[in-house]
C-alpha cells in the first residue's frame, strides 16, 4: 500500500503522476493476483493519493476485512473496537477519547446501537458513534485548506445582528450598513463585488458608532481581497471602540489576518503544504500572539473555538509538532461543545495535521503516546517482510514511557500486553499482564480490548477454558460492534475445534449474519447446508445462502444425485438474474439459476437438470461434463467465491467439510483432452476452450493449475492438425 503524507490534496488536484503509479501497480499485479485483487490495489493507490491519507491512518476505500481477531497489519479494512495495531489510527484515537468522555461524565452524543458487524471502515464507525443530520452547507474554516471566503455567510449574519443591536447607530445608517454588507460579494481570488458601495457608505456615516461599523466593513473587504495590511490597520483601529461586538471581533480578526497572511504561497500547485521553513517566522509569531491574546482575553468568547482551531493551524503551517500536540492534548479535557469538534471530527483533524509527523519525543500525553505505540507495533500484511519497513517499537522504549502513564496504568498495562502478543509473540505473557475480568455488566473500549486480548492469548496457547471465557465476555459486550467481535471469537473457536454445528444450533450465541454465512459458504458440509436451507427459523438470507451453496457444490463437486434431490428446495419463482457473484452481499441470491430449463447454446447443451441426470448415470460422460463447464462459463462462475477458501488464520479458513475438489474448467478440459475414450468432437471443443481460457489477456480465467505458453501453443496446433474440419479449429486463429 502506498502511504504518503500529502495533506492538502483534493480529488481535483490529482496529477498525471497518479496514473503513472496506477499503471505501474497494474504491471506488478497482473499475472500474480486475481483481477478483483488488482482492482482493489489500484483503488487503494488512487484513494491514497487523491485524498489525504497520512502515514499512520488508512485510506478510505472499500475492501474486504480479514475475518479474524488478530490484526497487526494496517490494511484499511480490518478496523475493530479492539485497540490494536491494525486499526486505522483514527479508530484507536477515538476509542480512547470515548472512554475519557465516559469517565468524565460527558456524553459524546446519543449513539445508536451499532450494526451487527465486527469490522467497519472509518466512515461507518464515525457515523455510528457520532450520528448527525446530513447538511450540504460547510462554512468552517478553522481546519482544512478552505478559502477564507467560506466564513462570508456567517460573518454577514453576525454583522447584521450586531448592527441591529447597536443602539447608538441611527436607523438610516443601520440600513445602509446592512445593505452594504449584504452587497459585499467576496471572491478571494480578485476584487470583491460591492466594494465600491462599501467605500461610498463610509462617507455617509455621521455617528461614531456608524463610522466604527463602516471601518469594520472596510477591514472585512480588505481581508477578503487579500489586502492584509489594510485589513490589519482597520481592525487595529477598533481595539478601543465602545461597541463590544466590534471590539471583540476586531481582536479576533487581527489574528485571523496573520494566519491568512502566513498562508500566502504556503501551498504548492497541488494544494500540499510546502516545507515549514519557507513560511515567514515573523508572520507565524504575530499570528500566534494575536490568537493567544484573543483566547486569553475572551476564554469563552464568540470566536474562541475558531481561534483555537486557527492556532492549531498556525502550528501545523510552521511545523511546530510539539506545540500542535500540546494543543490537541488540551482539547481532550474539553467537552466537544467547547472545542467545537466531536471525538470523530477531532480524530480526523489530528490524522490530517499531526499524527503523520508526531514522534514520541514530541508529547507526554498518554493517549497520544498509546496511539503512536500501537502504530509502531504494526507488522507487514500477511506476515511477509517488507523491505524498508520500520522495526517495531522495542520493549525497552515502551517501558521508558511508564512515568507518562501514571494516570493511566490500565492503558500502559494493555500496551505491554499488546507488545507481548503482537511483537514478541508471547501470548503467555498476556495472561500475566491482563487479569481475567470477563464477567462485567459492560465494558468501555479499553476494558473490552484488554479482555479480548486475553481471550486471543488463551486461544493461542489452546487453553481449554477459552470458549467459556468468550461466553463470559459476551453479556457485557453492549457498545457498538463489541458483540459481533465476541461472536467472531466464539465462531472461530468452534470452527477450529471441530464443533461447527454449535454455531447453528438453537440458542446459539452467534447471530452476526456475516459470520454465520461465511462459515456456511466456506466450511459447512452438505448435511449442515441442507439443514439450514430447510430451517424455517433461520433468517431468510441465511437459508438462501445455504441453499445456493448446497446446489452449487452439489453440481460442481460431483454430487449429482444429491443435486437432483436438492433442486426440489428451490422455491417457485426464485430469482434467476445472476445476483450471486457476491453471494453474501446479494439481497436475494438467485437460487433459481439452478432450475433454469434452457441449456447453453454454444455446444448444444440441455438444461442443468438433464446434465446432472446424465452425469449421475455416467460421471465420465464427456459431452455432459463439457456442458457442465458451459453452465459454469455462461453463468459467470469462473473463479467463483465458493471455489476458494479464506486464509487459514481467518474465519472459514479450515478445510471444507463438503467432499470433492473445487471446480475448474481448465482442469476439466485437460481431463477430456487426455481421455482416450472421449469422442473427437468433444476433444476438439475441449482444446478450443482450453486455449481460450487464456484469451485474450494471456491470463487464465478458468481456474486450476496454470500452463505455460508452450502448452497453449501445443493445444492450438493439435486442434488445427487433428480436427481441421471442426468448427472450433476453423474459428480459432490465435493462442495466448
């Protein structure tokens, strides 16, 4: 995965270089992974470059999670409510902030129960934990790389309210001031619309209060036009005015003027921040002083939240990571209303502005240190070493941080246990560091992480009490995503101990549909699939997945008589529209595809029922076998999910209990080509299809064991030599 810190890029700033990288990634991937993996890689590259995705975070792109508890590698797909190295940094940070909110009696928001899922991407997690109404408006400017003009609408409203509240402004002047402000249409790229009306209005003001508001408008016009010297002069003149709103707003605007002055030429052509050393330190100092003075004098002022945000922006622009970290750490103690950010929004901002550059030497805050430490326990994806990957944090360095966790001993204890598990590979040490506290009425996120890690260690040492431990944790797993995480642990335990039926027995504690259906499609044998397909008490989707899996594996693994009997389970009117290639995601898997009466025309094949009937009588019948392959080809079942097992360490990764090998058209064609009893017409068609398994890309689309180009050439030549009169020999012009 490409993980560059390119804060400031937007989707419209992606350069030609992006597509160069994409094409290079494709060249590396082709021939080594299936096409859906290539697409995921390319999408990851695009997202990593087009949106800011700092080095400790994850890209926000769609992919499939590794269905397991142990996630030491960051993939962007494997977030859980367990504090762990593989999480998006924002998730770990938010979990710790939510715990602090609960401990201080603050409510981070009315959170709804989470979806039945153990895994989530950042967007789903954020929406679940911090639900908010959708809004098209965005007038914030304290973070991001937005134009200063984004504050224009709220500024106009506040100005009008202040003028109306100012008793010393005569009615006629009040109307002129409001009209002039409404007419001011800043662009922030050139002269503002309505500037002439503002200048004309200044001369008509007679009252001192009216003149003060007019000077403010002059300052606002200059600010939006980028004339920062004039803006500073106008706002400075209002520091002693007797109008409270003007006095406070001018103080705030003086700091904001310097922030925007500092941003002049601070970003490159792609919107990325230039090196902090290129920014004038004198302007940074004036911006910091102006904002700090305002916050000091107006600790609960109209713009205090914004001023804090702009102060953070000053530290980010200047590359002052230690001061920026201190500002964020100070926000942890404030209620979201006082900081203007809920925990999720705060994590987003920190991810973009701080975490990619933060080092442990920059902070003593235990939350920030914990987030850094977990990210430094990461390993490469799939356990493979990667050239240039950073070494994990040494235990001695972690131990040296102990004084910083004096107020958070349980968190530090957890970090030591996580290091033992993920880095040192010593699960026994986890059980010494984390006592059994499974039987709790509820868990905060740290407590839950501690017990989940203990359970993972019990599984690693094959402790006979592991299943009982998970059952004890489950009742207290009440926060979003916690229950499904424990259900995953239970399901993996039962799968790996040969007790798969426990997951599906009445009263099972495993309810998550993804977990249950993953086991059905990958591990379940025919008896369990048949039972779930018939179980009226099972969820409808689960019954449909079980029946689809049963029928597909029946017919593709040689259980032809069973297939003919199991066809009767397909309900009348079942869909046949091909909604099955992503079987678990399909709203209603198209089980009707196994009852279609029409055959496939290319080779004069009958219905699938007739094909199965012929094979039930003679499994070696070459025409019927080729017709079964035609069904697989035409219906798009090549490289189908039901013909692949997940990795061994994931849910569903144990050996399938369904007898027979996975289906491959290529292997079927090879067998018929080698079958001396196969008729000439069938051999010719098998040769034709075997060659075309590699056309036109040169990549095998039929599954099975790869063959070299020389073998494809030999098949092509044999087709042309031995069966020259066949339609297939005449039609075939190339090999790949």
